[in-house]
C-alpha cells in the first residue's frame, strides 16, 4: 500500500503544474508538505474526492489540468482507513 506522501506525489505528477510550492500555501517542506496535500485531496480542495468503497477514493483531474491533456480518474486508497466492524 502506498503512503500518503507517495499518493500526493503521484497526484501532483498527473498534473501540468508540478511545483510543490504552488500546491499549498503553507510554509511546509518535504513530507509535511506532501501530507498536507494528501489531506487537501481528501477534503476536496482540488476537486470532488469520492469514496468508492472501504477507503478507496477517486478524484477527477480535468483535461486542462492534466499532464496528458485528457481527463484522468486518479484512484487511491487512504492508508489510514480502518474498517468499522
């Protein structure tokens, strides 16, 4: 399973704009910045983040924002997700 920082890094690399400093206004660096970006993804700051099932999420990257120029569905699993028993 990927970590929060790996998920945030992959999400950013799917975009045209890959400069970390342009992604979050906080004075953070390294892993702390990537973890904040991950939290922003879950909170819907970069678009609607939809939970599909059991900690698996999807967020759409618009074609004008994606590196490929095509819409991209970005899937990930929240590493902190715990199933309710």
